[in-house]
């Protein structure tokens, strides 16, 4: 496949080489552009910035007014109760409940101009997790599922892991949809649980070596059956993941990746002894061990009532875990090739309602980016004086997904085949947020 880039978007000229397109490429030879050179240029244009991604999904919708886009000059009903504090980036202020995050802002880019036109949890969540608009039930594969499809297993760790599980309001969101079971996330569970063990990774004490050998023989029989029933996704998925599950159970590497109890107590304390803090720590361990995409599902931001009571608890938890994650990744050199993104499905309404809460608001929201070449200490975009509408550099869900794919070296315009044999592009629109990168 040969793509030509026009600005930040790619114009696709051929999928496979048709006779017409082959002739088209051939006509470029007199101008000094031979086919090998074009292929080399194409490979270079897709060079990955990132090896892995950590997505911190703040399900329910983080209030940008009370965190990263405060409006201290607005009336009380809009500005809320919190004061702002200075960060270590000159001129940049964020919420007083985020002191640790304020000291890592020089390692981040803050985008204050996330925007779309949907205020429904399931619909908006599937949109931002896939980059494509659809129904609340999810019509398009989540970014992590596409990454799993494009990268596959590297060794014995799964390519796509959700900690503790995929987002859910009334049903599971961010799934692989028509990409099939092989691209679904591996659900890690809650690493803050006492005596945490990953389900299906521990070998029961009642299972003997002889029993394991018999199971391997059964898996071999499944392999043989799947070879005879090609293009049957259910059988192929069972075949592939049964083998991978066996390999993971028997692999010291896979066991080690999830063994959060091997961390020093001081490290665990630094992240916070709660579900979010330990999830962030586990995410660091996972990408260290070769996992390509980790979603940390940190919900509970849907504060229609008594928002400040809720944020009094949520923001300090986020602050400790997120600040520790960024510092830890940076000190270990992992931030060089790990893309970190924190976002929700939308922001919250400018005015505090009569129940002391803020409602859904897709028109404006904030997100944090770090790592893999992301500029340090930068702010992109802006909202109006009330934080209601984006006034500078709008960033859409498609732009977010496009940027993640581009950072991983995945062509966002690539066509994938549905089980019915219909080609569907990964993204229908979007562009890289070029201002993110130094």
C-alpha cells in the first residue's frame, strides 16, 4: 500500500496495486522517484514515535471548570468553590486539589479544547474511545482493539489490557466489535485488592503436571480443527487465545508483568493505596513488559449532584496516582516511548445546577498528553470566559484517535475487513494534533 501525505491527512491512492495505480507510480520514475524510493519514503513517514500507550479514561466526564480550565474571573455559579494554584510552568494555573500534578505539568501538554456535539454517556464514550461516531451500543472498534489487531501478541503478554476492566455505565464499552474476540482487552481486575491475582493467570493447586500435559494435547487438537475451518472467527479466536492463555499461565514473564506485589511498599504508597493509584502502577509494569495499549478505567466523575463533595475525594486520588505515574515513567526512561493520555467522554456544564452539580457538556473539555515526543509544558486551545465553548484550536475525537494511531505508526486511513468482507477504514476523518509534538 502506498500513501501520500498532504498536510496532516493522508490521501490514499491505492490499496494493493491496481494496473492503473501501478502505471501512475510508474510515471513518477522520470522525475527521479523510483518505486523502491517511494516505498522507503512511505516507511519513513510512518515511523512510530510511541511503543505503547496508557489511556487514563475518566468515565462520567471530568469537570474542566474545576480542574484544568478554571475561570477565576467568572461569577460564583460558574467558577465553583476551588482556587487555582501555580504550576511549574510559568503562567499556568490549575485546581488547588492537584498539587502533585501541578509539579509535573512541565512534562505534559494540556489541551483545553476537546469538543464534540454529544452529551450521552454511552454514545460519547464509544465515540472518544474509537474516534468514530456511532450508536450507544458501539459500532466501531476501540482504539486499543485496533492496536491489538495491528500489533498482535508480542511474546506472551496480551497487546491490549484494561485495568480493572473496560468502561461501563449500563453495558461494556470500548470493545473490539467486529474485529472479534482476539482483539478484546484482557481484563486485569483491581490491583488494589488484597492478595491480588489476575483471573485465569494463576494455576490452581489442584492442577497437576499431568493434567497440564493433557490440556496441551487438547489445545493441539483445537489447533488442528481450526486449520480445517478457516475464516470462522469464533473457532480461530478460541484457537489463538486458548494457546495464548496456556502460554500466559505457564510463563514467568507474564506472571511477573502482573505481579504488583513485587513493587516496593514505598512505590505503592507513592501511587496511592486505592484502585486508581494501583491501576496506574500496574499500567507502568505492563508497558515495561511489552503490553502495547493499557486502558485505566477510572470512572465516577458524573457529578450531577454535589459535585464539590465528589471532587473533594476524586481529584486528590487522581492527583497522587497521575503525578506518580508521570514521574515514575520519566525517571525510568519509559516516557520517551510511552504515550500517556488522560481524558473523559466530555466536560461539564458551565453553570452549577440547583442540586450543586454540573451536567454533561460535550462542547468543551480538557485532556492531558505526555510522552513519546509530546511537547513539555505546553497548552493547546482555549475556551471562552465561561468555559462553555472552544474558541481556539478545537480537537475532535477523530483527531485524538488519529494522533494516537499516528504516534504508534499505524495508518489511520488503513482499511480493515469486516467478517462480511467489507472494507472499512480505521478512521473516516481526523488529523494529527501537530502542535502536541516538540
